[in-house]
C-alpha cells in the first residue's frame, strides 16, 4: 500500500467518524427540537394555567389566614383549659381541706359526746345538788336564780325567802340548825 492509499483510507476513516459524529449531533438536535415543541405551550393554555395558579395562590393565602386564626384559637383554648385545671385543682384542695375539717369536727363531736355521757354517769354532784333551768330562771336545789318573766308577787317573795334561808345556812354551816340566824335577820 502506498502512502496515497494510506492517506485516502485515513481520510475515509476520518470522514466516516466525522459523518457518525455529525449524524449523532443531528439526531440530538432533532430530539431537542421535538422536546422544545412538546414543551412549548399554547398561549391560551398558558393563560389558563396562570389563572389557575393565581386562584391557587389566593386559596393558599386564605388557608394561611385561617390557619393563623385557628392557631390563635388553639392558644386561647389551651389558656382556658389551663385555667380550668388550675381552678379544678384549687377547688379539689379546698374540698379536701374542708372534708378533713368536717371529719375532724365529727370525730371531736363524737369524742365530746362520749366524754359527756361518761361524766354524766359518774357525776356524784348531780345526786347531791340538783341543777336545772326553767327558761330564764336557773335552779340549784330548787333555789331560783334570776327573775322569771311570769313571776307573781307571791312567787317573788318565795324566791327572796329561799335566798334568805340559803344565806343563813351558809353563815352557820350547812347541816346545823339555823333557826337563830333566820329569826335574827327579820
């Protein structure tokens, strides 16, 4: 092979490679043009899509405002709930303390009642000294202390007489004869 043949073969190989590269490039350009045509949107369709986009943005704004409002309502509701639980807790504490006081009062009342019953059973003075009340008038061994609202004159002198006798007994001794003291005071 001669050098001209070699050069021709090399040129043909280069041309073939170049042809393949050119063909590939043309195919890429064709594909790109097809994509551009597919991507190219009709102006009416583009206008419609822009209107839909604006409508969606308006809806989004409304929903953002509604979400903000709901957030404020949620915060307010949480505050109210916290206040409710604080008040409930305070009321429960107060109720518990009052219940404890009531139980203590009931227990003390029962203890005092039982102590009163016990004392009334063992009170020896009740057998010796009779203490009673008749409305405004107190009586100790039938000695009336105080003035009854319905006292007549005879009753009043009986009270004075009883009192005088009681004072005489106290001056001369409880169990002794007090006739001298009673008659000397008249």
